[in-house]
C-alpha cells in the first residue's frame, strides 16, 4: 500500500465508522464532493495536508488520530 492508497483507505474506513457516504463527508467538511471522490479514486495522486485537515475537522478528529493507524505505520520509506 502506498501513501495515496493509505489515505483513501483511511477516509473510507472513517466514512464507514461514521455511517457517512463520501458526499455526506464532503458536506460536513465544507468541501466539493469532487475533491473527496478524487482522493478516493485515481485522480488525486497526493492530497494536501490542508485538505486532510478539513476532513479531520469535519469528522471532529485530529490529524494525529487520522494518521495513527497501522496503514501509515507500515508504509515503506520514500527515500532509501
């Protein structure tokens, strides 16, 4: 799993845990639905931290809580 996939997976699991559709999440975050769908799909290669922060704000979680999962802990180093 790469970083983009880990972010998309985390958003999907948070949506499921909060019983939200991607459209509902976008509404909560004050974002365009297309932004959420591009992160979940193949259009967005690497979402900005500011975008992830808006998602966290909408879900009432911190950036630390967003990234504190095994998916992020097990990412391979980008620089070897």
